[in-house]
């Protein structure tokens, strides 16, 4: 599944809007995280709850976002994500947020997620069976 693109449809809510009357920059991170949560269960067949039951969590190590055009109140959009690379302790996820009405890019970027032990808070080596599940 490395490189396979998955999509989640979302809509801008009133509490996403800032004083400039468009979506606040921080909300774009929230949109990607919400899409990944949805896609982990629906597309990869391993929900976040399963990771938690196994004692694992995912933390954002780095995030890079390039804004192209703003989203506005009530606007519908698609969050497209894909695993670009599986690393020893984490994954590199690329994303695009696309305005549904115009098909134009609102922003794109990447997240580097690190898998951690919920018990210790330290990075964990991703087990081979998880790599296999996300690589199939």
C-alpha cells in the first residue's frame, strides 16, 4: 500500500474560521490527522484503537505544509494521503487538501509520524507484521 492514495471528505465548520474569515492554519493539520484516523481503519484495516490496545501510539515528529489557497466557511474538500515511506521507527505520509468545487489544491505537504510505546513514551521499532500490513 506504499504510495496508494486514500481520500476522506470533510467540510469546513464555523469553529475552523479565523479572524481573516478563512480556515486557520492550524486546522489544516487537524484535517490531515482526522483523515488519517479514518483511513487507518477504513483503508488499511488497522484502526488507531488497535494500535492503542497493543500499547503503541503515533506522534507527529515533523510537519510541513505549503498553503496554496484558503478554504472558507462551509466549503467541502478532500484530504488525500499516502504512505510515502516506512522507516525504522515511523512513517512519512504525504498529503493534499483539494477544494471539491474547483478541484484546486488548497495545500499539500508531509508528516513524519513516529511510533511510540504508550508505556514509556519512547520510539519503538515498527514490528515486521505492521510493516507488512501497511506495505501490502
